[in-house]
């Protein structure tokens, strides 16, 4: 049974150690499976940029009608992901040990491989299927950022990497900025002459107190991620490093929040006679699909054909869909059934893996029908 094969593929994948930067074994497994299904498989040269032990995997299953459906997932898993041992209990898969399960994103890999197999095994019309498996997604979408536009060319790309039960269609994701700020005060002996010093830690604390943090509105968040500084309890800290971020579904709002955070840091430094250098990085741009866009409408129809009620939602998290959308790829992220991701309570139901396969299959069938209508 193909459902049994799907489960076997998923379980084999989660047992392969694949932290960010060490995706080669998973890439080989996927390459062998896709080659056996009739795909032409290549590994791109992105390792030169990302530093991974492999490049992104790109595979092509020739179609019988016009159009290309791309299936995207990522090869890496967040730590702790070594020696994962999956257990299936009452149809739900969890990790038996103190590790994540790796459903993020082994679910996407397994589903994409199974869909390719099923489409290759029958003679119904199909579009060309392009498979895109990226490296180092979990540490900044690095593989997707290094992907050649030609390797992502398609009529529609389904990014199989969102939390939630199948049927979920992500219609919007945020623009995301991160920063690293170095505050420089003046070090001195804290017990002998503290009045001669300027504590960089105190300046950083003042800067943070001037910021609006947490959920700022329905579409916008801001956060301080870390603060590190000082050398000893008897030294007024001369240096302090702060990291943080802001993100919003509204591209103008995120720029305003970024500017306000930057101004707060500069104002705190100026008030104390200190200095601050702030380096901002746009991690990825946002995207937004209209509810009635062709991409969303097609996926919603596929869900209904698969016996699953579609639902659209907006997310505060990013994925390879953000990067793909930025280079003009019509990318839609789909919920894969995983929950508790990035934690040791992560789990996924076998039925949800099977449901996602049915949805993706129906997308391919609908594209073929439209191409030959």
C-alpha cells in the first residue's frame, strides 16, 4: 500500500541526523528515492555559499501536459535532532527520546517523494513536477536564498512546511528584520570610582525600556533576543551586545518599528554619553496572497476534492515561501499536520501525512485538467 510506503519513508527520514549544515545524508536518501521514481536529480552549487556539506536538491519529473508544479521542503532539522527514534502510538508519531521528532520538515520531504511516486506510477495526465529541497532553512533560509531562479521556475510552488492540520493555506507571512547592537560605554573600577564610568549594560537597558516590544498589533511583533556584556562584578561594563528583531505583515509598519527601535538605541546612547553601532539585516521579505488569487483558489479546490475543508490564515513566521515569492515564484505554504515544532513534544498524525499527499495530488490533477481543457 502506498500509505504504508509513505509512513516508512517518513520514519526512515527522521532517523537520519540532519542538523543545519549537515544535510548530505538526507539529500542522498531523497536523491535515490526520486531517481528511482523517474526524476532527473541534481545538487546545485549553493554549498559554496551556505557552507553546508551538500547543495540544494533539485529534481524534475517530466510532465505529459503543459505547466510545472514545484514541491518545496527543507532538508535540515533543528537541534536536538541526533539519534531520533520515532514511535507510532494510536496513529500519532512522536520521538521516543529527548529530541525533536523532525516532522519539520520530514513531513514535507516524505509527502513530496510520495506524490512524485504516485504520479509516476499511473498514466493520468500530469504537469511537470519540480522538487526543491533546500539546506539550512532553520538558520535563516540560507539554501533558498542561494537558489538559482531557473531552478525554481514553475507555474505554482507548494511549500510543504507550515504547522497545523492539512487544509491550511498560508496567505500572508511577514517581512522580518534582525539587529545586532554594540553599546560602548566607559569601563572603570565599580568600587573605587564608579562615577567615572558609563555602564554599557545600563545604557542597553535604557534603550530596551524605550522600545515597544511583544505584540504591537495584529500584524506586528518586536522582540529582544539576547543581551551580553560586562567582564566582572567589580567593573563597570564598557561593552554590551544586544540582539533583537521586528516583523510585520505590513511592509510600511515594519519599517516604522525598525526605525523606532533604532532611534531608541541611539537616544539611550546619546543620553548617557555612550556610543552604539546597530547592524540591521532583512532576513526575508513578506508576501501576501488575496483570498481569491488563482493560487489560493486552486489549492482550496484541491483540498475539497481530497475531502478536506480548506482554511486560509496569516502567519507571523517565515519559510522558504518568503524567499521564493521575492524572486517571483508563485509560492503557497501549506500546513503539513505537524505540531509542537522545534520542541521535544513535536508530533504528527499518520492520517495528516496521508491527507497532505491527497491534497498535493489533487493540485497536480487540477493543473493537468486546466492545461488540457
